[in-house]
C-alpha cells in the first residue's frame, strides 16, 4: 500500500480565469465573487485544481455534493493499493492520487483518480489531515477489509464555502445512514 502526504503538483500553468470559470461547472453552481480570496489562497486553489484536472482526463460533469449519486462506496480486502494525497490547506482532506493495478482497488474498478475520501468504515474523515484520514483508520486498522466512501468530484466542489454549512449536516447524515448498510462488493486481487 502506498501513501503520500504531499498533495502538490508542478504540472503546467493554469490561469486563474480557467480555475474560476471551471469551478461553477464542476460544482453545478455559480462562483461567489463577493467573497474574494487572497492571492496565496488563489495560488493554492489553482495548484489543487491542476492536480485534479491532471487526474481527470475528461471534463467532469456538474456534481452536487448533496446528491447521493455523487458518491461511491466500496468494500475492499487489504492491501487496497491506493495512494492518497492531501488537498491544499484551504480544504483539508485527501484525494486518490494513484491506484496500483496489482491490488484490490484496481480489481474493483469503482474508484477513480481525484476522488475525495469521505468516510472509512462508517467514520467520516472528509476535511481531516492525512494521518487522521488515512493512517489511523486504514493503515493502522488491523482488519483484513475496509469500507471506503468517496465523493466523485473535486475538493473545490465538495468544500466550496458557499455551501459548506449545508453540506456538513447533509454529509453527516448521509455517512451515518450509509454506515448502517455497507456495500459488500468483495473483489479478488490479481496474481502476476
């Protein structure tokens, strides 16, 4: 299993206009320009957007973070073969940076690069730092299997400030309800 805390990309340039123009289409809403962010925050947002756009080879459809169809859940045997990276500090949380094709996440095929980790085994971890979101509930957990829930959109959409309070309550309820009915899609691991 491979994990990484960096969450930074040195990929090619992306102008602020591309980021601001794309944010509404990624989230299915409009950008609130009455709440400007500092140039440091703009730079961090652009870097995160570049990482996530690099991981998505095609344009994502508009995703509503309060729609059950914007989430996927998997139950996987360990090792899962997912490398997580931290989102920038404005958002917190972690996203899928890589999937090793020799392990269970690749065999399952549900998880895609750029997905945001929301819950592990019924415990909400979205917005948490790397160690709290990944190391403690996944790596240090001695169980042979793990249930993971992901938001299929970007961090900018999930943690967008204009809807943060509404999302928070809805997501807490959604994770709690889903924890009562875990998915049981067992997958095998490819032997090379």
